[in-house]
């Protein structure tokens, strides 16, 4: 399954910072836009995996 989310990316001095308004707590940073985007993608992936329901073993 593929999901698409909004990435807000801003420059902060020598760094780029990003967040995703649809997923609370999803933030990323990097020296380049691509590095920042990858960092944000990894954060989103971790948050979604953490929120995935655990199957009932019964």
C-alpha cells in the first residue's frame, strides 16, 4: 500500500527542516532537500508502524 502525505520544508540557516501536517510528531531535517525528505519519510514510516494495530493472538 502506498500513502501520500504533505511535506512542509523550510530552510533554517544551513539546514532544511520538514514536518508533515497530517501526522503529528513527524519531523525531519537534512543538509539538502533530498536528505530532509528522506529523514521525514523515515519518521513517518516509524510513526505509522508504531500506530499499526497489534493482532489479537486468540
